[in-house]
C-alpha cells in the first residue's frame, strides 16, 4: 500500500453578493421542497429546532406589523439568472 498523500490544489471562486444570495435561495427552496415532500400532512417542529425559533420570530413580527412581504417575481427572479 502506498503511503504517499497527493496534495490537491484548492479552487477559489469569487461571487458577488447577488450571486451568493441566488445560490443560497436556490438551496433553501430545494431543501424546503424536499422537506415538504416527506409528509404532505401536518408536521410538528421540536421546540429546540432553529426552524421553530424562526417561526416564533415570524409570528411576533406579524403581530407587531413588522413583516415585509415579497412578490412572486421578487422571490423567483433569480431562477432566470445563470451563475455558472
């Protein structure tokens, strides 16, 4: 067995903030779609879950009138933008 370890060259990629946001939104959409497809019925979140905490924060913002809603176009516009 050969004990030589071959070093691989690291690739660096430069992205703008808009490109990074687009990638993050795409990943979140894919993860949410996969999560929603697991059980089409009612689901319960563990109170220790970060998602549960986020949902509580959203409820507080709704009750205080501090929510900003995005249009369908604003949410999905990066779908038409090619990053790579």
